[in-house]
C-alpha cells in the first residue's frame, strides 16, 4: 500500500463506515493516532439531540467527550494501535485499515469552486470572502471539517467549521475576527460574548466553572457567530488551527518512553505558547507551586489532548493545572510533563488561568 501522509484534522474512514479524525502529527509507522468522530447508525446510536447527522442516505451519530473512547474499547478494539512510548494501546487506525481519506483543504476547494447548491454553502463562501480578503490570505490556507467535510450537513441547521493552516495565518485571522466582532454591522460576533452557548448545559468538569469556561473561550476568538442576511439565519463559526506542512515534525522515534507517575496539582507560569493553539496543545512552563506530587523535578510542559484546554493560556500567564504526571525519556533528555487526555479522572482534569495564586 502506498505511504499515506496525513496531519491533524484529516479524516479516515474504515470499511464499517466509522469516521476518525487524525490527532496531531506524531504517529507510529504502521498507522495514525486518532479520535473517533462519527459512526453510522447501524453501529451506534446516541440520545444526545446534537449527535444526529444524515447525508440523506445514511444516518450518523457524533461522539462527544469520552464516548468514542468507550465505544472503541468495548466494540472495536481492533482500532486501538500500540503506542510504544506509553507501552499501551490508544485509539488509532492502521494504514491497511484505511478505506478512504478525506482532506479538509481539498473538500473546501471543491465547495468554493462549484455553484452553491444551498444556503449553507452560500454562507460559507460569504464568510470566506470576508475573512480571506481582510486577512490577505488565500483559500488555500483554509479547510473544512465536521459535517461540511463529510457531506452530511443540514443547510438550515449546520455550523460552518473551518480550518486555518499555519501559525502565522491563524494570528492574522484572529486579528481580523477581533475587528469584525467589534464592528456592529459586520454580521460577525463572538460566540462567547455572553453565557448563552452554555445555558442549560450539563457541565461535568469538576475544577473549572461554566463562568470560567466562557471567559477562556471568549478570548480565543476562533469561536464566532455569523448572521447570514440572505437566509436570515445565525450560523455558528469555528476556525480550527492546524499546522502547515512545514511546521510539522514527527518525533515519534525520538521518544523512548513515557511513564505515568500519578496525579499532580500545580500552579505554573507559561513560558512559551507557540504550540498551544494546535492539537495536542503544548505549553512550556515553569512550576511556581506544586500542590500534589511535590517531589517531581524538571517539570517542563503541559500537553493537552482535550479541545477544552487548547489556547487556554498565553505566555507569562499563571495557570492552575490538574492532570496526569508523566516522565518523558527521549534520545536526548529526561523530563516531566502534565498530560490532559482520555481515561480515568477525565472530568477532574483542568487547565485555567488563575488570578488567585498564592
């Protein structure tokens, strides 16, 4: 089989119709670390009203939070791939199990080059027109994910989910969005301008309140709302950061071992946020006060595989973190990190800016 080159947010389909999202940029040679995003209804059904999707022929359901992890472990363990540094399996798809690949930039290009067939695609083209023109970027710097990528969006109800490729391009798009949000007649607004998006939401995270969550989401700027005057509909927007190919680096062979060392609670200062915008989100840090697991040494970074904690803090900010303490051994050095990921104590994990450090 030909070598497949994929990056974060590219989609993998299996013979059963399961749809996976490639996660990150570091993978074993035999396959790809993934998140499970969607399943055909013949394999999985959800009671969550937000989970339903259809392309007019099939019904799909979206997985939320740790649902995909539980489903794969119980129903499809063959989609667990061995991750040597952890000496255990994680969700993933081997190359010989890939039935189809969908690339966000290619699908977006097809959408914008064809005559819009419905109001959502028309609105998508309008959003791109404004953001691309104002940012000085190209449509080639963007992609689509979610329902638009897979063709099971609903013209009257689905969101517009865009990818921005490249660190510098994201910075420019965020500047443009901030300007648009401040312009009352632009049609664009910050989704988290108030707490409306989370009203009535069943909140399960234990160490970050809904109020704190909204505060963090608002300043990320990548979550917006667009009022489409043509259809008369208010459409949610997302601009997902993904690395350009020249920014990617697969360091899988450099990692010798990652060993769990328990649970940690700590206050830290962010010293580098350049990879905090991507998935996984990586924050270089210096410890200020370790509350639990106090004997740890050479604690260098926080790594989050959870989207709730992406872009959560910027350089020089003080954060409070709870998560899995891990020792990382590479070909060059040994250090510790805090990892936020799927598994036990999922909802106890947290990363948030704090003004109450003592």
